[in-house]
C-alpha cells in the first residue's frame, strides 16, 4: 500500500511513540520517529520488533480473515445483518439494557467514538465499558475528585525538568521503557534524584537513588504520612491553598490519624519531597489496580495540591497509562460512567446536551455497568447480547473461570478482532475480522494528552475492515443511517472535535474545537498535538492547572480526606502469600501480538512464579521446579524463579499467558473480583495464594511445525520460535504420540526414563521432535530450531537428531535465553564477553556485544549476570 515512508504511532503502551515505517524490498522496516515529541526517535524492544509480528501474522494461521456467523464463513452483508438483527431482537424483547459492549484501549479514537454513539446514543444502552477499567479507572476517578476532570496536568518534559522524580507502583524500565530512558538521561545529565516506591526490587530500581520497599497496599499510609510531615516542617504552600484549593483541614486530619509505614528510607523520602519544589510523582498500575485505588491516587494528589506542585514545569503529579489509546477512549466516553467529550451521564444538562448534538432520542442518563459488573450481569442472564472489540476478557478479567462461564451462557456473543483464536473468540457466535495495526487509520491519545495520527502502510488482510466501518454498517442496518453517514475516519474525528467544543464555554477541560474543521489533507498531515486545542488555536497546550484554576465549578482544586484501609482480602494460614501481578518487559497483554515474535518470546519463554528464597524453601521448591499456585478463586501452574527481588511473604505472577498458549497459565483464574468502590477497578496487586510443588513423572521439550493438541497435560507452554513452535511440557500419563503425523523415529532408555522421538514429513522436512526425561531435557535448542528451516534433513543431521546435538563439525553456538531483545543478544554471548572479552561493566558488554545499547531495559539484568560472572566488578 505504501510506496514512501509513513509516520505512524506504536500500538503498545501509553507512551505513544512515533514510528517511521519504510518500504523495503521484502516488506517494511520500522524505526523511531526523531521528530515525535514523545520518543524523539527512541524505541523499546516491543516497538523495535513490530515488523517481526507483522510478518508472523502474514505467514501463520493467525489472522481472522473472513466474517463467521455460527461457525460458518459468510460475506460482510450477511454478517452485518446478523449482528443488527440479533441486537434489535434483544432490544425488542428485553429492552436496550440487555445489550452490552466491552471495548478496548487498542481501538483508535474514531472507532471508539462510533461505538459509543451507536450504543449509548442510538441503541440506548449505557452498558459500554472498556479494558481501560482494568488499568486506569482509579486515576480517572481520583483526577475528577481532585481536579474536576480526567486530566493529566503535565507533559513528558517534566521528567527532564524535575529535581526529584518519585515512581509509585510503576516499573517504568519494563512497562514504559522510553520514558525510563528519558529519566535515566535526566539523572545522568542534571542530577535528578529518583525514588522508587514498590514492594519488589524491579529493573527500575537500577537507576533509583532510593528504593522504598513498601508493603502491598500501604500507599495511602505512605502519602498521608508525607502530607502530615509537610505540615510539621511548614512545607505546605498555605497561600496557594488559600487561593486555589479546598479540603486541606479535613485531609490533614485524616493524614495525621494514619501511621506512616515503618520501612527503611521513608524519612529520607519525606525530607527530599519537602525540600524539593520541582518534584514529579509518576504513578501507574501499582496504585490503580487496588480495591482502594482511588484513595491512593488522591493521597498522592493531596501532596501536590498542598504544595502547589500541579501543572508546573518539573512539578506535577503524572499518571502514565497502560494502553496506547486509553486516554482517547475516555475522551469519547469509553467508560460506563462517562459520556462522550468528558460529559457526565449523571448530569441532566450533559445528557440533554449530548442528546441534542447527536440527535439521539434513545440516549438516557445514568451510569452503565462497569467491567466486572457487566460480566456478572452476563452470567446472571441480564445481558443477552455482548459485543467485544479488540480485547480478551476471558484472560484479562478477574475470576476468569466465571467470565468463561458467562460467555458460554450468553445467547449472543459478537467478537471483533484481528486474531482468529483467542480464549474469548472460542465463545463467539459471530466473529468479525478487524483491521490490525498497520492497516488502521485514525488517532490515539497518549499519557501526556498528545493526539497522534496512526496511519496505514498496508492494506487490510483478507476481508478485514476498520472497527469504525463495522460499527457504522451495523448502525445503518439497524435503521440509524442518517446519524452514521461516515465515509472516512476524518468524518468521525471532526464530529468528535466539534462535540468537545459544543456548549463548552471552558467548563470542560477536554476541548479540541480548534481541530473540528480539518480538511482531509490537513487531517492526514496532522502533527502530534496536546489537548486542549480550543477553537481559534492549533498549537495545543502542554500543561494544565499551572495557574491554579481547576475544572470544578468553583475553579478550586479539592483535597480529599482519605485513610489507610486494608486490602479486600488478607493472607491467611490457608493462603499465606500475597501475589502481585504485572507485565514482563517484552510482552504485551495476552500476547496475541508479541507472542508471535521469537525474539520477544525468548526473554521469558514461560510464566514464572517469582519467590523469595525463604518462601521457596518453606514450600519445598527449587529454582526451576513446577508449582501449583492456588487462590480462593482457582489455580495456575508455573515454573518457579527464586530471587531476592521479592519480599518474604510475596510472590510475583505475569499477566500474559492464556489457554491458547499454556495449559494453566492464565492468572485471571486467581484474581478475585473485588473492585474499588469509587472507580470499579479490580484489585490485582494483592491476591492471597499458596504455592505448592507440582510433581510430574516426566518433563519434556517438543518442537513442532504445526499446532499440537496437548489437552490433558498438566503443564505445557507454547513459545514462538520462527519456523516452529517450542513447547515446554510435563505430565504423569504417557505422552499421546499419535497426535503427531509423519514417519516416526524413536529412541528409548527405559532404565533412565528417557524417550526421544522425531517425525519426518513425506517431503523429507522435519515435522516435530520430542524429548522426554525425568528432569528438563538438555538439548541443543538453537540447532534443533534451525533444522525446521531446512528444506530437508541431511543424512548427518538425521543420524544425530534424537541425540539432540549437532553432528561433529557442525556445532551451532547456543545463544541461551535472550537478554537483550533490541539487539537479539543471548546469555551465552554476554557470559563469553565477561569471561574472555575483558568486559567488566554493562558499558563494556554494550561495546562488545551491543546488548543494552537499545532501549536499555536489559541493563539491570546484564549487571546481575556480571555480578555472578565476576563478583568483584563494579557494574
């Protein structure tokens, strides 16, 4: 589609990095856009490998290419009519409240706008929620309580202007690596101090001046203690508060009633904040994902309001979002407790205003069901039709087994997705193929309120269509054609911008009326811009509230009196450990995209339950053993990783694995459905669990060209590996050899419990190989993977295939697990550089191997490797 370089936006985290995609002889190449303000050319490992995933989508059975209705391939006309007819039938029989939508921060703003207009405005259901409920809802609620609007006041530049940056519940090095690079540079170049508040010692602690290992759930006590300290040392800006802020006395009374956590470093932290006017507090999911998340957010905001450090250069609170368009979705009313353009469903004036603008008589007031409530209503039978877009709730929502039961019981499940097989797709009655990244045209808004264009550089695969187009066609089929005459994304964007300015008069912070009259060519060329962009302007606004004028009706900010409260569930004798959940450096959500890249999969190829040595010893677990992790809701099976990063009594679990990639790796089965009473956000950072050994008669490694049915095995995990997939296995019963096809080669050593098998296809290519042993088999994995790329097996390779080693003279150097995904450098190369190349520091490793010279998020791991290789060196 593209014959010249295209400027677009990364589809991963909320940093919103600009990309340049250039055509090559074989496809496309991706690089960072040096002119984009968010990243200035930098990329993380996920962004740098985007073309790996695009290639994998094209070459494997990944994409959903055609509409499917009740398991049957159809054309778009039949599929659209089926959706429209089934939604209309539910509305006619049960009313609009029986229809629900569950959408995603992966949608573009134009897609999101169309969904909300159809659902809330014309079908008349308020039950539209988004997976942003799982990551950002507490921040939204906290901002609205404090500022009067869902506004992040600052800009990324503030990280570089601050003298002190406090990271709370944010593993910035892994989850927002490009921002971590900017902060590292500020620390190096201007001496910015960095404090990390996190129960775990994460990669971000590598560049921290102070790590406060706060017990899970103690954030309110920590920041209440800070507020009380600021009062004691006369560091509250009383004049600013008098002019611009309400609620100080009540917030101080609550703060004084709490006891600060007894954790090393707290007093120094309090002193630094009190004496450093240019302080930025960055917070993320470690704060939000809590049954007390909104109060945690407000405890942080109270400190900034009390000191007047809001929206000033280098002095502001700063929420970093998880998804690329979490903020754009909120702009158009993507949450159940919002209306489009930041209007309030509980305000009759806003409801009337939006009804008149859309000419939508079916729009009603009142909030819809939030994510957890929505799926409870599905399971109870109150929601009869559910349309899911660009997300995988069977994996990502808490109480995953109940979510699966809800989907199985729902009479009509519609799923729009680009992926043919997800845990959620397996419950769909109607499957709609959606355009993917690289095929979509529209806008996204990042964590600093910056709107950027996402531009297509390739045609949609198969019969895939943009989400806005799908929604528009369904709306027309339901009889709403007059309101859905959109022919291109620019039509939706202009209406969205016009709505933001409609009867606004400065009362709503979100206002992009200055972009409402963009011509198609100007929209195509739109440069990144931060809202608000009111009518008559085009440059955007970097910071808000720096003048002390807030969005509450009286223009004042509000401090909220909050108290420390215990999490919804506590550890007990039966469940003595507390599980914290989160991301891996190189993976994204449920791995439908990143899981396709061998480079990204090789850093953490399996889900690991990370434990402190004391807890592992008490449970009888060794490093690398398999363990069953059980909560009150369910269980998962993972491999054990023992280390000092965890506090005793706590474990860490990754969020990414699903039933399509593992036997029992989906942590949603463990997480309870407890939600914050204000925001409705689930608590996924404090899950009481127990961890026990999982004994297996055998362990195995399977490499296979085609997918393999592994149902019934207690443990398997699938990893992309280029020409084949790699499966880690364990079981008690005999492996079902008949599930693989081809000429079979066998070797068995019954006395030692070893069995090895290979399957050769009729064309002479290696089809699969399987290695079984009492412990994890040790074989030459890189060499074996290379055999799958060969047109046929050589006689020499075939002769030694079951030995799992290359023939003499044909040895392939094994890279080991990937440490640096940006540069594809494995553990073996780093260890070799340390042992024989004279590498004493991470900088030496970078010079010799390239590792750590990309996004830099692997540098802490390189230092750890060096500390074991040469204990005396200084990293």
